[in-house]
C-alpha cells in the first residue's frame, strides 16, 4: 500500500513538473524575453502596411507548418546540408510564401534576446498578428515551442496536407484529431476569409466529370469562376480568385458568401450543404462574434498541435537552417 502511494506521488510529481516546467505557457518568456510579443508586432507592422497580402500568407503558413510534424517551424527549412527535398518541394505547398518574413522577425528578436525564442513561436505569433491586423480577434497564445532539428521530405506534406478537393469528412477528421469540436472545426476554415485560391486548385471543381460541383453554385458565380479560371494544364500560377469579397479583412463574409452559393473551394461549399456543418455555417454567417470566439479557441488548439517543448528540439538561430 505504502509503495503504491509512493509510486502515485512520484507519477504526480513528474506530471505536474511536465505541465508547469516543460509545457507551453502564457508567460514562458517572462524572464528570458519579456518584450518578444512587442518585437514581433512592431516588426510586422510596416510589412502589413506595404504588402496587404502577407497576412493571408502568414496564416496559411502556420496551418501548413502545424499540420506536418506539428508546429515546429519545419516548413521554414531550406534545402541544403543533406536536406534536398524539404517540405516546400511538395505540390500541396503551392502558393505558400512569406517564409522570409518569419526569418526577418526572428533576426529582430535575436538582436534583443539571443538564442531564447524559437522560430516556431515566432511563426505562431506572426499568424496571430495577421488575424488581429486584418480586423479579427486578438488571440492570446501560449508559448514555449521549440524548433525541429530535422526537416521532413516533401513526402510528409504530400500525405498530410489536405488536397484542394477535400470534403467535410476529411476536414473533420483533421481538426477533431487536434481536439477541436464541430464549431471550432468549422470556425478554423473561416481563415479562408483572407486571401486567394489559384485557378490550378479549381480545375477539378470547375471542369470535373458531370459538373457535379457546379450544380450547387450560384449560376453567376459559376460563370465568373469559369471565365477567370480557364480549363487546362496551362492555367498559370498567376491566375487566381479571391477567397471572399473582402480578402484583406478578417470578418464573417466567408460564411455569408458561402451561404449564397459562392464558396470558392469544395470544402467552402460542401460545409453549407452537409447536414453536420450546415447549421454552424448559417450561425457564423449571422453572428460574427461567435465566429471570432470559436476561431480563437480553434487557433490555440491548432497552435498546440504536436509541439516540441522542454528539452525536445532546438532553438534555431536561423529559421531557414537546421544548424
Ligand atoms: C480541410 C482544410 C483546408 C483545405 C482543404 C484548404 C485548402 C486551401 C486551398 C486549396 C487554398 C488555395 C491555395 C492557393 O491556391 O494558393 C487555401 C488557401 C488558404 N488557406 Fe486553406 N485549407 C484548409 C484549411 C485551412 C486552415 C486551417 C487555415 C488556417 C488556419 C487555412 C488558411 C488559408 C489561407 C489564409 C489561405 C489563403 C492563402 C493566400 O492568400 O496565399 N486553410 N486553402
């Protein structure tokens, strides 16, 4: 009996040590770099002003980092030093850009707090700023992530990132695995309130067999999409459509637009007709505050996914290089 109590006590100690000492926390850099959030915000301000497309790029960059091997900044690693085909070589990362912004902010952070703050945390903070600066909620995020010390090949993103043809069940599978409930899973897709979709990602939707996906679309919008995105493999990477009518504003227009039959991607449209998600889409289209609340908690859950903490991983000095 005494031995059992000792073992249970020991396990409890280990557990609480793990949670308090090694997990993420809201005051992680209190002593080592208390000004980190200000450095990131101030560093990004001129970038957001001069290039309004950078907010959407940073938000998607966060998802594509977290979805592959967890939020560990592995997507930032450049080829070289034995890593020839890194994550960016995956076709699923088409359109991923602005990785250099995270490196630039990291060098600002390094100048004030050398070797303290991970690229993984800076990437999450940058995505959080992207949401706030475009009019979305200001999300409080726990910090203390560490960076991966190896970079996966393109095969991992090939397998793990959802294709442009993903539907509701694939989407729910991805996000419920990260601890999100139904509302949060629908809310996290509200990230598509920002940015663009390249025409090459719409070929199946617009020119698929039987025109299945065009049937649920508002006819004027279907005609517009087909006019903008011509059929064929020559569709250049320069042709794209806006994800919603206000692509620089984080608002609930994505839901309003989808409810009108103007969802750009298959998932955007399918969530309106699927009986599991339809009522949540309708609710968010009418209540922006509830969307913001659900998005904020979904964002934090995504940002915690598969993180390295404590003695795991490293703090990279240069985000693009493993050492
Ligand atoms: C099943 C889930 C998802 C699918 C199938 C999906 C698919 C896509 C596709 C195909 C694009 C167009 C990319 C391009 O052509 O350049 C896109 C854009 C975008 N996605 Fe998603 N996405 C999903 C979830 C998410 C999540 C969770 C986030 C962020 C939290 C996100 C943020 C974005 C943003 C901001 C853009 C616009 C990027 C830009 O303007 O460069 N997506 N998504």
